[in-house]
C-alpha cells in the first residue's frame, strides 16, 4: 500500500493579507446589509393579504429578514 505525505505548509499571514481580508469582510457586510434593506423594503410594499399568505405579520418583517424570528411559532 502506498502512503503519500504532504509537506506543503500554508503561507504565513502578512499585514497586507489581514488588511485585504478586513476590506473584503467589510464589503461583504455592506453588501449583505443592502440586500437585507432591499428585502425589507419589498416586503413592506406588499399588502396585508400577501404578507398573510407568506406567514409574516407586518410588525415582524425586519426580524424575519434578519433571521431572528421563528416563523413556525407565529402560525
């Protein structure tokens, strides 16, 4: 039976790498915020009947979009 050993090590962390990761994390967070705000705006534009059809009370739209709401308990 043949055994294969790998000796490759991960590249050492650098200040530049940490800076680029911080910028990427910030950009991803900003994009996620914009997507959540757009989803909230779209849900708030729906009438009460449409919201009732999907099971979200108007007062819980923000919590539902952020994932902080157990929608099964509302039914």
